[in-house]
C-alpha cells in the first residue's frame, strides 16, 4: 500500500479531511506562547511542515510567516489560504533558507519524523534558522507514555458538494521501535459516485523524556505545556523551547 497519499495524489482531500476552522482552539495556545516568549510585534516566524496552512491561517495576522513543506500539493492549499506568506518546498531535516527568524514552528508534521537521528537533523534545521534566544514550538501527535494502543475513529465532512467519510485505524505493530502505523480508508461521495481509497501513514513515537533530551542536545531549554485540544481528552504537550 502506498504511503502518505493524503499529502500526495489525495492532497485535494485535505481541506475536507481537517478543515481550517478546526484549528482555532489549537492556534490560541501557539499565539499565547509566541506572545509570551517574543513580546509584542509582528515577528518573523518560520513554519516547517506547514501542510495546508490550516494552523497558520489562524496565526498569519499575528506574525510575518515563511512556510516550508515537502509536498507541493499541500503547499498549494497553504498558498491559497495564506496569500501573504512566502512558501518553499523543502524537507525539514535538511532545508536551509539562509536566514534567521524569531521562532520556528513545527506543528503535527513533526510526527512524520521517525528516528532520533532525523529528529536531531530537524532540530539542527530549527537551530540554523534561529538567533540565540530564538524559539522553537512543536507538538508531536503521540507520546510513548500516553499512547493508548490500537484505536479506530471515523468522521464525515461535507464541503462544496463533496462528502468525505474516513475511518482511521491506529496501531503499534512493533512496540520495540519508534514508530506507529495509521491506516485510513477514505469514502468520497461526489456527483452521484462513491469512490474508496486507502492510505498508510507511519509516524514517530518517542517518550516525552526523549523529546526533551534531544531538544536539550540541540541547545533548547524546553517546557512541556499541557495541550488539552484532542478528542477523547487524549493528553498532549506543546513543547516550547528557547535556544540558549
Ligand atoms: C498533518 S500535515 C500538516 C497539516 C498542517 N498542520 C495544517 O495546519 O494544515 C503533515 C505535513 O507534514 C509534511 N511533511 C512530512 N514530512 C516532512 C518533511 N520531512 N519535511 C517537510 N514537510 C514534511 C507533509 O507533506 C504534510 O503536509
């Protein structure tokens, strides 16, 4: 089964899969951390793994943003939604824009980093784009300590005459490694036709201790703030780090 189709040949589903308005509650936590750590002003900020720019759409008025993603299909959504933002294709593990920012934001895209080595590379990217005192904010979808094991979830959403129902099955096939697996079944109803597609996503699973340790090794002094935004009251942490 092909991987990450939602960000490639099925990227057209993204605004229906997880609409921008769903991100308002999360954005409030990011806005608060930015204001608290950077003070007033419309600061220069870099988002790595911006996806469709749904989170960023709630922050774009507060910051001067530059955005990077590995998928051109996802960037196309963000370009449409966030016209004032400069966009680049790039891999967060290696991209170098040759400039620095006041903050580097990595929303749920950080979950696509699968090994400690790649997390180190990603934090080195953040560091290369920050002055001392700069901020990193990131939010892994899952932590080893709070991962509940196999789960199934489903949603139906409608927009502009198209209906998407998806079933999401999450599991940890090998608890000894640093990844979990999510299978999506998409049922797309449009123009009197029903189409079914499947997709597989492999994402990282690390302990909170590992996140804090790797961020410390990269030079960030990091706090894990409660992030009570998930369905089913799943626990999460917003990691807010300052470069020493
Ligand atoms: C869940 S989506 C992000 C959605 C985004 N938070 C939003 O508000 O629309 C995850 C994104 O991570 C991107 N991604 C995955 N691995 C990446 C990498 N190594 N470098 C840059 N982007 C990456 C994918 O292309 C995808 O757009």
